[in-house]
């Protein structure tokens, strides 16, 4: 299983910090079959879920200008990431702290 697929699996099971590290590896390794924009969007989703909305937003705003109407699948990932970001911003400070601690321990 590739690091990308493993990262997606980790994300879906709630191990966001592990998924984030795997996505970092994917970008670092520059695998030719990997869509870097998708990986960066997935990293933003991880950051949002880990309680880091500012960092997530920075990733999203960086990728957004690279997307066009032809990138329908990536636009859907972008929308999901933005929703995660908005949901994270609604969390209480205590919940954000809990998520950050959980991310550090995973």
C-alpha cells in the first residue's frame, strides 16, 4: 500500500497526525503518480481535525488559486477541507486543546 493510500486510511480512522506525516512523506518523495494538490488539501483536512485551523486555512488558500472548474474532484476535496476548517473554528477552546493533545500523542 502506498503512503498516500495509507494516509487516507489513517485519516478515515481518525489518526490525523499519522495521516499528516504520511502525506508529508508523499510530498517529499515527489512520486510522479501523485497529485500534489490533492495531498496538500488532505494535509489541510488533517490540520483542521488536529485543531489547527489557522495552519489548515493557510494550506487551503495556497492551493485554491491552482484549482480550476476542470478540477471537479479536487474542488470536492477543497470543499470538504473548508467544511472541516469551519467546523474546527466552532469548537470550544477546551475541545481545540484536547484535539491538539490527541494529535501530539498519535
